[in-house]
């Protein structure tokens, strides 16, 4: 399984989870640089449990950050989150 962030415009991007047999797309109303910056902010501070940017909220969970938009959410496991913020 791999997770990637694909920019779809200046103010939007998609979180994409790809496995051998399927893929899932989660649209984010935030530009890719802003999403990466929010993930970095959450991951760089062990005491930070919540980062908000516009309509996007990122919470720290045991398995990794969970990105919330409206009533949907997307879990990014820690092993997948680290490469996303280092690219």
C-alpha cells in the first residue's frame, strides 16, 4: 500500500491510497503545500494533537494522523506520513 498527495489545483489536492487491487481518492480543499505543512506541524511536535487549516482538520491518532474534511476522514499511517512530509 502506498499513499500519495496529488495536487489538483492551487487550492485543492487529493490523498490517494493505492494497493495491488484498488485505489481510493480523498479530495482535500487545501493546496498540497499547505497540507504538507499542516502534516509537518502535527508530526514535528509530539504534544500537538490537532492542526486546523480552513475546512481541514488533522488529528493525531495511535496509528497516524487522520485528515478530516466535512464528515469524511482519511487515516495516514505513520509509515506513510513520513515520506509525504519529506518530499
